[in-house]
């Protein structure tokens, strides 16, 4: 058997050398660097470029003037390319995956939308297979265990209290692929459910909540580690009633999600969150629905209809009509905005888009940073920070000039 495996292994794995670019490494940006890819992995990174000659098994791509950053990791995305993860259709789910990959997101969780437990379990079964195939990093259940007072785009009639037995049903339906669940911890059963999630190795995220400051601290002590799209779908920060925002920002155990699309958060609020939480505790997400990567129009979001106008998605009818319904954001746009509008450094932005979510999801041994031995998941940006190349596991999904 060993001889058969050896015979099938190529003697000269393909080598690609990305030369002349700035390279965003954990220790800082390398100027005029050289990154070598062998097969699906990063084989070497050098701080200086060198004169290189192509060989039969090696190709050199001149990326002078460009920036190479790690592939983005999105821990909260519902759809894109006209498709939705809530469809329970494998082909439609892969449309979402492929759309976001072309925009630099090489790892992602599939986020569901509030629905009947049986429907969510059916969706989870389909998504679990895609996780097992390596297409997704896990499943994020957003709802139905959220506050009716802060439901946002979720259908109020389908919400329910977080009974631990129901929480367990969804975890079991995911067959070991549940990565995160958003819930409102102030609801009956909330704290017990947070503890259950923590014990099961599933991230408990505080979101779509009407929780007080003290109740939020209790949830953190019970094991919650993420703030679902901080500031959105929760009480505003108050000077007498600080609410969940203050508790989530100040506690070092919490990673805060931020939607950096210019609609969900004012730049000053985003900058405040980054300053208060610190670069190590921020994760930029899209919270994207089916219109991401598409034109304005009508789109489904779970059981609801959403109208997208001027790139902003809102529920079109029903009791939550007019509510912002996720975003049409892609993470390449979030990167460009962070650096050019919000004034973040490249290091801060890379942490928020790649390193921090990868670490939180427990996949940072393979992705999230440009380091020797890790998967060759990377994004090439031009001098204006526009995406011109995407590589996933050594394969170009978007070819930069000259590749």
C-alpha cells in the first residue's frame, strides 16, 4: 500500500513564486518580498526579492507594487451571488461559497436565519456535508433563540426561548459541525444554553439581545465569547444604562463582530470599537445575504423577501418591513474601507479579517496568516487596495496580472 501511495505522489510538486510584492506577515509587512507556494501550502517567505529563473516546475509571478494578505475568514455570512445557505440546496450553497471566494473569503461559516427547528435541522444536514467536504469551516445558527424586541430581519413569529433541549437538537443536527450560535442570554433558558454551548465546544455569541449590562456579564461568565455584529440589534450605549455594548467591549474574553460597510456603523463608532477592544478582539464580518456580489433587486432571506436598493438590503414587507436585512458586503470591500476610510493599519485590518476569526474558530493552524507550512490561502491587492488575485490552497481562483 505504501508503494502505491508513493507512486501516485508527483515527484515535482508545482511551485509558484510570488515575487516583488509587499507581504503582510504576523510580524509586520515585508517589503519587496518573495512568497513560494508548493502544492497547496506556503513553502517559504523571504524578506527580500532575489533574481529568479523559471524552471520546468516553477513559475514566477511579478507582483511588484501589490500587497499580499492572508485569505479572509468570514464567521458570519448568510448568502451571496443570488443564493442562500438557508436554501438547503447544495448547489445554491456552493454558489454562495464561490461568490465570496472570488472576493477573497477563502474560509467561512455558513450562517442560517431564524426558522422552524425542523427546517433548521434540514439545512444543517446539508451544510454539514459541505463542512465535511472542506468547503465550509462550520455552521453558525443565528436564531431562533433571540429577543423579539431586537429581532431585526428575523421573522418574529418563528422566535422562541432558548430551551437547552432545543439548543441541543440543533447542535446534534449539525453532526459535529456547529461552530457558533447567536442567542439572547436574558431570555429564559439563556444562561443554561450558553453553558451548554460552551461545554459542547460551540461558540456562544451574544446578539439580537435586549440584555442589560449585568445580564451580559453573567452570559460572559457562563461562557459567551463573541458579540454578534456589535451595536446592531442591541440597546445603544447609555450613560446610565450601559447595556450589552459596554460589557462586550470591555471584557477581554469577547471577540466583537463589526460590519464595516458604511451603513451599519459610522466610521467613528467602528474606530471606537477597535480602540476599546484592541486589534486582537475585532472580527470584521459581512453578515451578507443573497444580494452580495449582485445588483439591486428582490432577494429571499430565509422565509422573507428583501429589497436591495443602492446596495442596502431591507425587509420588503411584514412586521419587520424596513429593517436592515444583513448586508451586500464582501470582505475585499471591508478591507479597502478599513484602510482608506477608517484609518486602520494593514496589520489591524489583517487581524480583523483573517487572524482573529481563524483563531476564534480554531483553524489558525492552517489559515489566517501567511506563514510557512500553512495553506496557500491569500489575496492580492493593487496599490488602491482593490482585489486583483485570490489563491485558495495553491489554486488561483482569481488570477492577478501576469499569473
